[in-house]
C-alpha cells in the first residue's frame, strides 16, 4: 500500500488505483473531507484557506485538484503557488485564514506527494482533528455548494518575500552583524523551493551564495532526505569553493542540515543544538525535542541554566510540550527548528538566520563549533517480529526489566542510562520494533542496540 492515511494528513505515490495510491480521486476526496471538517470546526459562514506547494513534478496537478475542490465547497482559497511548509504556516495567521494545506511529501522521493493540513494558527492538526477528517473521508458524505456560492481563488505569490522579512525582523537576528562576517555559503536546494527561499534570505543578509541544485524543477538530483549518503556533491563543493559552510534543505524546507567547512556533515542532530546554543545565550529559558533526539540538546540547555523536556515523536507533540513548558526553542533531531518567537513550526529559514548569528558572534570555523559540542553517536536498528507476537507486551516487559533506570513510556519505551540511552517504538504499520540508541561512540551505540535486540528476543521467546 502506497497510500498512507494518518492523523497528520494523507500521502502516497502518484498514479495507480484510487485507494491504493494518491490518485486525483484521492486528492479530491481528502481535500473535500478537510473542507467539510473545517466548516464544522470553525462554525463560520465564509471560510478562507491558504495553499502552497513544493516544486515536485505532481505539485501543480494536485494543487489544481485541491483548490478546485475547496472552491466547490464554497471556500475561498489563497493560492501561494510555489512555497515552503513554514511559509504556508506563517501565511495562515497573517491572512486571517481559517486553515492551510501544504502540498508536499517532505523528504520523500519525487513519485510521492501529500496533503499536510493546518488549523487557523498555521499549526498541524491534533490527533482528534486528524481522526475526524479520516472519518469524514470514509463516509464520503459530501455536500458541495451551488453555483452562486462557489469560493474564489486569490493568488498571492509574495509570501516567500514576506517570510524572509519576518525572519529579518526577529529580535535575535541582526542583518548588519551577519553582513560584517562576510560569509560564503553553498546551498543545495534539491531543485525545490528551498532553492528559491534560502539563497534569497542569504543575499538579504549579505552572504555570498554558491547555488547547487537550486532550480525548482522538481527533478530531485539525489534522494531528497538530507542524510550524509546523499550529499557527496555539496560536501565536495564546500571544500572546492573554500566556503564557510554548506546548507541543505529538504523539498519543503522544514529540515535543515549544515556541511562544515572541511566538507564533513555538521550532523542533523546538531542543527537544533547550535541554534538553541545561540538563543539560550541571549534569552534564559527551556527547550524541548522528541524522545529520539540527541542528548546534546539537554546538555547545552542545562549549561545555559534551562530545563530540557522530551516529547513523544511527531511535530505536533513537540509543539504541545513546548507550549506546556514555555520552551523558547525546540524541534526535532532531523534538523527541524521550532522557534516560537516566529511561529510554532519547523522552519529552515529561521534556523539558517539563527545559525549565521551564532557563527558571526562566535567567530572561528563551523568545524571548530561542532567540536565544541558534546559528542554523541546514534544507532538505528529494527527487529522484525511475527504478526502474532504482542508488541505492547514485549515493550512492557522491557520497561519492567529496567524499572530502576530513568524510563519514559509516553511513546514506546525510552530508557535513559547514565552514559547512553535507548528508545524502543513500535511501527504503526508492521510488526516491527524500532530501536534508537545514542552513546559516546558509534561502536557503543551499535553494541547497545544489539544487546537490546537480544533482550527483546529473550522476552518474546524467539
């Protein structure tokens, strides 16, 4: 099955059969379900929804289907055209819109697309709201508007510039400080909208930009997930150009990775660590990341006198925990920066500006900055189980085995040891337990993962 219906939206591969893939019929059905839900939720006579898309090949087709469906429900649409996930999130409240849809499959390859759904604050829907939309879609009980009540389409392609202006206006971002540092930066925009937005922002900040894959054609030149194995070209170019560092974003620009001046990965986990280091150095406060993110954020937060909290995995869970704990910065270890001073959503433009401020004020090289942070290494494994095994019982058994350790069970089982940690989560779609580990060396992280797999097998009797 390549159509994935979840509480956070719908994603799938283009083409094929309705219900199995993301076909035009599925795009219409789920856009209609969102529109019907929004009418019930907002209880307003006239609604307005902001819609933007990344540059993937199917984007224009899917956008036309979604926009026309909402218009057919009597909902006005602000068509932002080529955009980014954080840009749409910012546009929703600025336009006093009732919701938003981002058409992007984020870091998935080009054959994928998705509808990401937002509320009136420009934030992702919670689990109950997402479940309600899936329920509406299942019933297919749609009631479209008559001809005199159709919605209108209002085109507004200014929002990438507005987003950049919003970043430049942040109190902790000083364009003059960054300009004086005379940075040279290579940008890999994976031929999507980051190739427009990130260079524009950098140029506003007086940074010399070397563009790599910045044409928004939707033909991704490499796997768009910003992992080391996909980023050989920019790593080489940073060294060749003698650049200060490199910036890589995913197609919808909510994940941010840096390449150090020596051509090595700064580490996606450390994007948030560096940005938090800068923000906490200026403003006392707390931080949040998810249970599978690096302990380095906790270390940096405590060094600055703040408190660190971990949430369940998923951006909506991070945001909920940030609001509860008054966190001044947070995010996810996959390079997602959430800075509430701007908005409650992962934003690579905000992250880029905060990182430039840190580098401008600290001086030195990006490689030296990375070496100054606590060094941790992560391991990711999974254990395949037979369908008849009770995964919840296995996880309960592991929690009981380590009941004297620091344990969290808000999302699977996280066991915090003195020198390392392990996080066990079950897959929602198959009988698999995912095993994330972190330690002070790669060997130790891998060994911990293997040890935990052995213990799971023992509990499961396999």
